[in-house]
C-alpha cells in the first residue's frame, strides 16, 4: 500500500473541490484569478490592495513580443511540432531562467540581503545598496533585476511602484530597489530596473518568498505563450521558422 501524498493545497472529494479550505465553486463566483493565485501561494485571500498589485504584476509579464526568448522558443517548437500544443508551451517555459523572466527570484534574495545588511550594520538602505553595487562591480557580477536588452527605461516599473505606493504596499522592497537604481547609476552606469526587479520589489513587500520571483512570472507568461502558439498554428505554415545561420567553423577537409 502506497503512503498517501500529503498536501495542504487542494482536497478533492466526490462532490466538492476545496482549495486551501475554500469551495472552488465559491471562489469561481466571488474571487478573481489573481485572488486565487494569491490564495494558492499564501494560504489566504488577498485584501483589495494586494489583489490590485498581483493582478498588475500578472498583466505586466504576459508577453514581451514574439522575439523574447520564452515566446520565440514556444513559436519555434510550435513551428516544428504541430502535434503538441503542450510541448510548445512547455518549451517556452523552459526558456525562462535567471537571465530571462526569472531574475526576480535572485533579486528578491538580493533585496533580503540588502535589508538584512542595513539592519545588522545600522546603515540606511541607500548605504546597503551602495555596498552591494560596489561588490557587484568589483566581482563583475550582474545585479539581478537591473538592465534590459530593449528598454533604457522599463515602462512597467514606474507604474508598479506608483501603484504600490497608492495601495500602501510599498516598503523596504521598493525602497531598496530605488536605492540600488541610484547606486548603480552612480557606480556602474544607468541601468533600468527591469520588470523582474520591479515584481521582485513588490512581491517582497507583499511577503512572498524568493522563488515567487520566478513562479509568478511563469504564471503570467504562460497566458502570453498560449496566444503566441495559437497564432503560430493559425497564421503560419508548418516549419515556417528556419533561423538564418552563418557557418564560421573549419573549412572543408577530407578524412583521407
Ligand atoms: C538584461 C541584460 C542581459 C542585458 O544585457 P546587455 O544587453 O548586455 O546590457 P547592456 O548592453 O545594457 O550593458 C552591458 C554592460 O552593462 C553592465 N551591466 C548590464 N546589466 C548589468 C547588471 N544587471 N548589473 C551590473 N552591470 C550590468 C555590464 O557590466 C555590461 O558591461 P560589459 O559588457 O563590459 O560586461 C543584463 O542587463 C542582465 O544580465 N541583467 C541581469 C539579469 C536580469 O535582470 N534579467 C532580466 C531581464 S528583463
């Protein structure tokens, strides 16, 4: 006899499905999708301020153009494999990592490090951010949540930070990232706080653990991937994508 799996997420019985104790039919009628995502991860429903921020974060990351690594990978898989929608979506998710869409997790740990440093050494968040920026520069380490391939200013960051202030959510997470932005500008070069850094600051202030910096991005991005893959199937012919490649290896040679 197998030992039963233990879980605190869902209890599904003959005629009821309870998610963190709430009947799913009640959630369907009274909660939003963002409420349910919050409930899944935090074991309680959000208040209206928390809901607004999580909803905005999920919207902010849905898609960033077909050329963004996760979207491009999903499209490439859909182009070569018409038999599996799931494979194309999974391929897109597999492209999410520390450099694309997943820097939020390391950024949340960096924020925690900065806040702890400021408390331990009784220095301001600005001073803690200065020290971490110095350290990154000296060790040639890239700071997660800073910099962008496309944007010199990420238009999503200011909106999320303003909303976090409006809703009374902004705390050490937002303050630290703003301090880091100033420190990096002075010590390294002007780099935008990208969406991974912005969502990391807010998820930190909302009390989420560091891995949420990746997981919440994935929740939002999957919505965009479904549209990318559906469009590839609907508009394009199979095997549409053949990436141009330039060979620069050894010249032709013989085994004789
Ligand atoms: C997003 C990213 C890959 C863009 O890289 P890029 O296009 O090469 O960046 P830029 O051309 O604007 O700047 C390159 C220079 O700025 C510095 N720089 C860029 N991002 C930096 C960061 N996050 N921290 C510290 N320095 C950084 C680098 O030292 C680099 O100099 P080098 O080429 O001499 O090493 C890069 O900023 C990065 O790695 N960021 C951290 C990961 C992250 O947040 N990813 C999520 C992106 S949405």
